[in-house]
């Protein structure tokens, strides 16, 4: 007997599929425009994220113009050059070969911000952890990402940017925080694994090493290898995107 309020098996499978097949996309963006109704659905999903004190601190700056994208790309090139200097040897070579943004290729860019004064000086639940407004904004970003994946739309988070300079490009007030700059668009295919994993930058950690019981330090010890997790029906693979047909909702 299913718990009260539980999704059907098909509905549950769709939720987990969106989670496991979500990718940070930087390649293979198509030039196809995203319909306004689809964009609204994605942003509405983001807007329905949980937020501490129901603060809803997020805003979304939607960017389409080539001149704006070029200005942002210029900021990326500067920041990426500086970031590359942190690495040496083989790691430096690997870093310089990574594709870390799709600013100009993606038909849409979305800048997600956090207005930390929203809700007034006393927001319920925020007195002891002021950063919960930023955490709440991250929940909105994840909602956006998963909704986009369900629509067959790729999202890439560009973090290699000078956010203060980006505020000047986008006219964002000094008091507002930028949390994410996203490249958004339909893609030819979603990768079988995260790009950084395929490139050999990092591997996914074993869940067993990250789950503690009652107290910190009760998980599997560092260095112990765990077997691959059981197959949940979502084996990582390249997912070709079928031709899209307009939907009217």
C-alpha cells in the first residue's frame, strides 16, 4: 500500500529520471528558441522552490541579446585566464582543454540573483542563519534545472565570472547578490556522465562515504572502496533528444 500522497510508479520514475539525467551542459546547444510558455513553466518551477520564512529572495534576469552575451563572455575570458594560473602540469593542461561555458552558443542566459533585504529586517527562521536566503535561492536554481531537464532543455552554470563586473553589465543594484549565471537551451544530446567526470577531473564519491549515523565520523572510512550502487533503472547513457513538437498548455 502506497503512503498517502505518494506519486504513482511512473510519476516517481520521472522525478528520479530528471535528477539522475540532469547535466551541467556547456556543449551541443542548438539555436532553436525556447517557447515563451516553456520558459514560463521553467521559471514558475524555480519560483515554487522552498524559501526560509517564505522570503522568495530570487529574481531572474533573462538575457537574449548577442551584445549582452558578448560582454559577459569577455568577463569569462578574463576570469578564466586568471583561474587557469592556479593549476600546474597535467592539471593545467587538462583545465585549459575543458569547455566551461556556452554563453554565446545558448539561446538564453539567465542570471539568478538574491535580494537579501526582501521580507524586511526580521525574516522568520533566518535570525540564527542569515545565509538561508542564499541557500533558498540555490533551491530555486535546482528547481529550474530539473524542470528544464524534463523539458529536454540543457542548463550550464558559469561560475568563472567577476560577479561585481557582471552587475555592471546587467544593471544589477550593488546590494543584490548574484548567485548563478546559467546558459540555457535545447541540446543535441545529454551526456551519459558529467563532463568533468568523463574528462577525468573528478569522480563521483561513494554515497556510503558521505552518510554518517548519529555522529560525524561513523561513515565508511576514507580510502575504503565501495561497490557500485545498485541499478535503479537509470543507467547513465547518452540521451538523444527527439524532435520537439509544440505543446499548448
